[in-house]
């Protein structure tokens, strides 16, 4: 049986990303960004991600200030949404998805750059700290969502640790990859629990090798029954 190499990556230490920004930002540009953020109908800051917007488009607000949408196919005009969603126990359907306003983040970055005149160590200043604090809050929202599937994440994390425990298990996993006819195209990653993006990459790689994991489980079960 041919052996195939699958990298099992170690969690990397946290590295601070450096930001490079052009040296001067004029007041005119700042005014333009401020105007765009305050008028979401003329900017892509308030981008809508739901597939329903492939079928509907927003209408200008009428005198009653009630948002309405129009069907792209039949032309029927409808209210934007119900006051209470039947699929959620929350009072507003908007709470079903964690929203992060990228426009707020861009505005905070812009104001910090203008306020501090672009020093190289701008991350130490109050304006940038305020912007990073906003991003941290978004990260906490993601962590809360990950907790809802915490059991599955823990099982996958422990499975990766199990493979990393010995060279023999790594080689056995490579053999299982060959048996299920998978190509070792990506590394099997282990996540850092404090970094949600590393958890996503771990889940992505584990899903790719899920058949190899099942084959390894059956192989270990047969071996344990033989003793």
C-alpha cells in the first residue's frame, strides 16, 4: 500500500497582524465615508446576505415610514417582515442572525487615522483601541454561536489530538485515507480555541477527511475486539 503524506498542523501562536495604511487622508474623503455610512441606500456597507433579496428589492420609504419591498417577478408590494417571527422565540427576526456592521468599523478606523495623523504605532491609541474593541465584540458573538455546537467541536478537536498522539496513529490514518480513495490535498488542522477562524479551518479539514475518520474508527474497533 502506498503511503501518502497528510500534514497534521500544530496550533500556531497568536500573531498580531500589522496594518499598513497610506500616510494622508483628507477631510474630503472623511466626509464622503461619513456620508456613505449615514446613507446605507447608496453604499455597499449595508450589504444584504439573505437569498430573499434575489426575488425582492426595497422601495423608497413612503409617508408612513414603513419599509416595503416589491417582488421582482409579479410586482406585488409587501411589508418588509413580520413583527414577530414564527420560527423564533425572540421578539425580532433580526436577532436570529448575529449582525456585524462593517460600516461602523470602517468609520472608526477612518476617524482614528485622521485623529492621530497615521503614526506607525497607531494601535496604541485610543481611537484604534475603540475600533479593535468593536471587532472583539463581533468575535464574542461568533464564539457564542460556536458554543451552540460545542459538543461536535470538542469531539473533532479530541479526534485530531488523538491522531497527533503517536506517529503510529498518523501512519494508520494515512492508510485509511488510501482505503477510502481520498487525495491528501490538505492538512488536518488543530484549532486554537480562542481563535474562531482556526476552529473553522479545523472543521473544514475534518469534514474533508470524515470518511477516513470513520474507517479509522472501524479499524480501531476491530482491533480492540480481537484482543
